[in-house]
């Protein structure tokens, strides 16, 4: 079953990410945060595993 996010949920996620990245001083900090987000996100885990297989 596919879950669909509401506009309010998407707005919250966008706010959360932009608020967090605004606190970063460098692009390396942003990239590190992105790695952590992907590590804890189910869909990204599957994509990362597929990319490793292709390399």
C-alpha cells in the first residue's frame, strides 16, 4: 500500500530540513546531515543499495 503525504506533512518536512540546514556553517555539514537523513530513511536505503550494485 502506498502512503500519500498531506500538504501539511510536506510543509513540515520542508520547514524541518531548511531550519536544520540554515544552522550549518559549511556544505560539508549539510552533506553530513544529508547522510544521516538518508541513513534513517527507508526509501533511501533501498536506493543506496541499488546504486552500490550498479557500481
